[in-house]
C-alpha cells in the first residue's frame, strides 16, 4: 500500500505554483495520492537565515528571469505578480480553515489568481472572495484556524521543510521543481 | 558562428563537479565549445549574503543527502569529502596560472581528486602535486597569478555569477546542474 506524497509549498512561490501543475499527474502515474500542505516560507526563512529571492543581490535578478523561463519550459501560464512576494498567512489559513474536500480546488484557485490573473492574494479580502466562489467560508480570524495553521507550519518545519516546493515520499525529501526528475525516478524505484 | 559556452564553477562545489561531467558532451551535441571559468563561491556569498550549504540549518542536512542522490542520479562517482567545503583559492590560482591547454585537464583532475579520491584540494601542496603530475608548474604565490585569478573572479561576479555551476550561453544565464534541461532546450532553440 503506497503512502500519499506530501506536497509542501508557499502560495507566493512561483516554483510552488509550477509544481502544483505537475504533482498530481506525476503521483497518479505511480499510483499515489497527494496531500497538499501549504506552509509559510517566512517561517522557514527565519530558520535558515534566508530571504525572499527578489531581495537577494544577483540571485534576485536571476530568479525573475528564471521564473519566466521555467514557466515557459513547463508550459504553464504565468506572469510575475506585482506586488511580489506577498504574505500568504491569509491564504494558508483559508486553506486549513476550509473543509478537506474543498482545499485542493481552493489551493489551485489561489495559485491561479495570483500567478495567472494578477490578483493579490496577500489581501485577505481577495482570498475570501476566491474561497467564497468555491462555496467556502473559512473563518481565518478565528483562533482555531490560526492554531491549526500554526500547527501545520510548525509540523512542516519539524519535517525539515525549508523551501517551496518541497516533496516528501516515504521519508525521502525533494526540494524544488527541478528535483521532479529525481522524484519521478524515486517513485519508479528508490535509487 | 556559435560562441563558446561559459562554464563557471567552484572547485569545492559538488554540483559543479557533477556538471563538469555533463557540460562538454552537451555543448558538443550543439556544436559549441566550452570555456571553463573557475571562480570563488566565497566571493559570491559575500555579494548575496549566503553561506556554504553545510552551514545552513535544515538546508545543510538536505544538501548532504541531495549531493549523494544527485551523483547517483547522474551516474557520477562521488563521495562527500572531509573536510568540506575547503578554500579553493590555491586550486583556482593553479588553474589560471597554468598554460591554457593544460587548464581543463587540470580542472578535471582537481575535481576528481577532491570528490572521488578524497584528496583535500584546500591544501596548496596537494593542488601543486596534481598540477605537477600534468606537467604544470603554476606559480600560485606570484602576484601575477594572484592578480589574474582576482580579475577572473571579479569578472564572474560582474556577469552576475552567484552560484556553481553557472552557465552563460549568448547572454542567457543558467544556474545549477538542475537547469541543464533548460540549457539543452536553449541550445537547441531559445524559448
């Protein structure tokens, strides 16, 4: 019996967005399901001493070019949002505050809104509008949803998740959409 | 007429070592030559505020695992050196202080010594022994060689090089061996 694949990402991560288009077909090919686990890169950055890519000298300029080229390479509609990056606390809370069967559609809708349609998902009002359009009414200001979100983010960090996307299969970690080639070989047969 | 591919790397970079096995066959397939350009990641880290992977919480542990898995994935003999990383100033100077026709064989020998044979190329004596075995007598303590090396490293930073490997083709930059798939498509046809 195969365990689900754990798919960690931040809603403001271009590479997470690209990976969100790839993970389900890849998992299905090897008889796996996917557990979507949004987290907050800001919390990971505190642990690693890192920072959002655009703010890093040299690497930031490269990253903007690489986002666009990677989207073309993977054949995914993409435009660099402005503002970028944004806080994804509201998006993350909306996800964990929604019923389980609504979460993946909501995640896809949030990603699409931000990276294809230019809607700033850093604003709670926009997040809630998207959630509402899917019939969700997440109580993102409730303590229960805040606590649930915090617990999920802490659990991700405890698993060693420091980037987005980050995939764990049977304990084996893969960071980045550029490890999906290794991920696929691993799903076929651990090496 | 196709321009050579600029191949930047640090001699202490596992991903640079893996890329060194791939770059020439890939370039040749598309009628290109390769200009090998060792640089010093330490200088790039100062510009980006980064640090050697093993020293970074969470990411360091992942990296060690990923080095080994990536080597298996690319089918390249590899063992994680100890000490790791090391200063590659002596190796870099030996490269730029050697005659042009000896440089690429020397680069390959230095990489192999460090990542396959467990020889610490952080020690100048080991670097010189390897150079001597190829008939090179680089004067790594001479001001001329120091200046040449410094100028090459500065030129790399000026081109935006911040990691290893880093490849530039006709002005288009590719960071990481995990961009070699995009690099190959670009060589076929820019996209």
